[in-house]
C-alpha cells in the first residue's frame, strides 16, 4: 500500500525537484547560449540572483560620494551598471535578474523601434506586488484591455485645452510658494531655499487641486506616507523578488503593509468626501466617478479609482517637482541662460502680471530650457518593456519573456546622435533653427504608452519657472552638493540649495 502511495506521489515529487532545476539552471543556460550565438555578451550570471547583487553594489558605490564639480556627465552615478557594462560589452548587452534575462538597448534606433511598436510585441513590464503597494493597479502598472479602458477614461482630463484652464490655479499655487520664500527670507537681501522640498509641496498642491478638487492640506498625510513608502519600495525592487518573502512579517514588510493600508483608507475617505462636488466636474476624479456609474465594460470600481488616485498623487507630484528642481539648479549654474529667459518672461508677461494660458506658447526660450533639462535630467532614467513572444528586433532574435532595458539617461547623451557637446547644457539645440541637430528624446516615454500627464507637467513647470524669474535672481548655494541619485525618479541626494535675491 505504501509502495503504491509512493508511486502515485513520485511524478509530483519529480516535478518539485525538476522545476527549479529547469527554471534556475536549464532555461537560463539555454537562453545564454541563444544570446551568445548572436554575439551578445554581458556580465556573468551569478545564480540564483543573477546580477542583482552586482547592481546593488554598483549603485551603493556610486552614491557613496558626490560628483566633485557641477557637471552633467552623470550616467556613471545614476545608471552605474549600464555605464560599467556598456564600456566592456557595448551599447547592447545581456544581464540577469534572477533567472530572467535583461537586454540593455543603448542603441537609439533600436530603442525607438521598441518604444514606437504598436503590435503588442513589447508590452509594459507591470509591477511586482511590492511596487503595487505604492502605485496600486493604476494606469502606470496596467496593461492590456484594462490599460486601454483606464487610458480612455483618464486621457480627457489632461488634454492641453483643459490643462490651460488650470493655469490660474497653478499660478496661485506658485504665488503661495514664492510668498513663503519671501516671508522665510525676512529682511535679508539674499536667502537660501532648498527648492527640492518646496517644489514637492508645490506640485502636491497643484495635483490635489486640478486633479482631485482638494488642496494640499487634504492630502498632506497621504503624500508623506507615499514618500516613506517610495523609499521602502525602491530598496525592494532592486532585490531579487521572491514571492513568499512579501508575506513574512519583517519590520520593513510590516511598515509597508501599514503605510499601504493607511493610504488606501485615506484616499477612500477623500473620495467620499469630495465625490459629491467632483462627480459632474471634468477633473480626473470627476471623470473616474462618472465611469464608476457607467454600466458594462466602461465601468470602473472604487478600488480602481483609489489605485488611480495613488498613481497620480505620486507621479503627478514627483515628476514635475524633480523637473523644476533641475531647471532651477541649471539656470542658477548657467547665468547667461537665466538672463535670457528672464528677459523673455518680462517681455511676454511683464514684471508683475501672472502668466496666462496665451502667454505660454510665447515663452520659447523657457520651453527650450525645459526640454534641455529633461534631456540631461529626465525624471525616469530608464524605460522598461517585456517581450510578449519571440521578437525580431533589428538583426536580433529576442526570446519571449525578455526584459528590455532602455537607458534614457545614456541615449539622451549619445554623442553620435547629439554631437560632441552632448553632456553640455545648451537649450539652443531645441530652437527651430537647430531642430535638425536634435537626437532621440523621450523623457516621458514614446509611442502608445507615452505619459498621459506630460501636458500638465510642462505647463506647470513653465508657469512656475516664469514666475520665479519675474521675482528673483538666483545662484547655486555654496552648500549645494551635486549628487544626482535614482530612487524611483532622478533627484538630488542631498537637496537642492539655491541662493535667491529679490529683484
């Protein structure tokens, strides 16, 4: 009887034994041979984590000391694994995260082919469950039919004509921030501001009002919890994901669970509190609440609305705040461009008038400065895709399930595409006269999945920069340490201290 029971269990036991051998040894070895046959090389894989520990070590070493001077050749600090391995293996190479291959594509033409693909061969990577605690099942992490549905509902909230209607609100939020600077500066002719902190508060206020019909004060605690959760998630996603470990009640896991629960509960309360007045509005929350009342395929539930709120609360604040931080630092460093853009702002808007929607298209130099900042300091230093099947990419045969890593930060500096001055701050490269000299540029992504909120980010940044130029001259503080760092977005490791003088 026992022998029969053992015989019945034998196939299952063999499966349990052979599955990890197949997943962690045989399949990676077969894929290694596949890439090797195409002369694709990379750092040696170290089972079971692949090159995850190498990446963590390179990031830790890069962040251990700042850049000695304020220059813009920062790839070695914010994408050190790509910088180190591309120098040895070329712009296209293979590395490993656990048993899964990652194909780094630093060639601009191939990168564009991946991003512009609309066939479905290169899909979004999605999030692991730990990342979902921060973003939820929102637009950033969704894919397939669900992504299409949410994109269709959310997109109208960020059409340019609608965003222009928010310019007075953005200007009012900016004015509140500038008045705080003046008040904190007291009677001093010159005063220092860590603009990185204040820009996060400013963009939080804007996204709260224009997308959710509330104020920064309503969501202040949510933003603080999200910032703490971002730090925990950024550590987690650089480690090999082992599903069972997220259920172990470690100190970090317990804190992640607690933060996620608090964010969900607070957002649900906020939705119920603001729902009545937002339901018929055309802001983001109003559009989602309307979809909640639809029937059939277009209906989305309250949980989905909460997840979208989590995504836009975080992304709407983080992306624009970091863009503004780098813009002001770059203008503080490059005084010639600060003077040029100030002259343009005074010519278009005057020295006292708040910018209006009609003014924005006339601020050409400001727009060029924003683009050049996004080229050198894009919020997302890399974009990621996943092959849904076996794919032909240029001359490469890429197997299904391959993670594609596109180093935006490096491609934006490609000397073949941008010229010998690719690491220099030169906004004039984006003028109409020099447009034919520009290279691959995708700070908000490209193709079908381009960031839905880019119109709001650019308008918000243009209004804020114009108003700062109207009121102040500024320079880099001696206390500023140039140390760009990647958490989930590109930000200054030790803050962004700027010296302001009233005009």
